């Protein structure tokens, strides 16, 4: 189970994963356009200050939907800075992800979940191990680096190799979220891959 304050901070109760996912999706979807734009600007400022971003040349990101905090300004900054940006693409053979290079202005195609992906030959795809920094969307997070996604498990399967790495760990995992998506603590499973950092419009959290 996980503990989660209500949006008004009136009480804290024991909630199921389904309840938390529903609440946090509703909260982020309810943000105004102005709030979303302000959060995106602050997110970009907070990330570009980090050593992890400054030292990274190959960065995977995502295209925001469902009220997710939008990294489009960060993507523009990365491209302008000479970094290569990638978006996730579904593996045609298994339920995991590869990462395709993105070029501004080039067409995107929709996958089976109606999420846009770059159009390029699979020979140009990267695996997670080949990235320097992976920026992940999430539904909820806690300060310990635990992440709740949409429930498909695609990132956990893609990053499963990290459970066996104690020293060399690549890429750096950075979750992006609105501050309202933070909870006190999330329950975890053996297959969950914790994040190294979470960045919101307010601050950067380094996982304990």
C-alpha cells in the first residue's frame, strides 16, 4: 500500500495503487494551460542546472500527454546545445522499449497506444544502456526514488538489467513530474527500478 495526502492536505489515508493512480492522473489533468506552461519552464531551468544533464550527450525524453509535465522546452534546449535527443519506441518483438533519435520537424507516427514515435530505421535505435540520461514520465513518486507509471511495465522491463548492476549504472534515471504528483511513500515490487532523481517545477529530489 502507499500513503498519499489528499489534494487539500486534510488527511492521510491508506490507498490502493489504483486509487493513487486515478487521483494523481486527475490532479495533473486538472492543471490549467497556464500552470502547465509555467511548470514546463521551471522544469527546464531545474534540469539544465544539473550535472547529470550537463554531462550527457545522448538523452531520451518523451512526448507529454494525459497531463504529464511537458519537457518540450528542455528538448529544445538539448537540441540547441548539440545533444542528441531520443524518444521511446515500442519493441516489435517484446514489451519493452528502444529509443529512436529525434530531429525537429521530422514526421512522427502513432504506435498502438496512440503515442507518437520518430520514423526511422531500427538500425538507428539505441538501447537504454547506450544512453547517458533517461527522462521518464510518471504518475506518482516518492522522495526515495520510487516511481508509479501507467501500469504497463515497459520501462521496468527495459531497465531490468540495472537490478544486476552495482557499480556501472547507465543511464542516469531522472523522473519528471508536477509537484502535486508526490506522495509520502509508494509500495514497491521486486521488478521495480528506482530512479536516481525526480525533478518537478519546484525542485530536484535525489533518491535516498
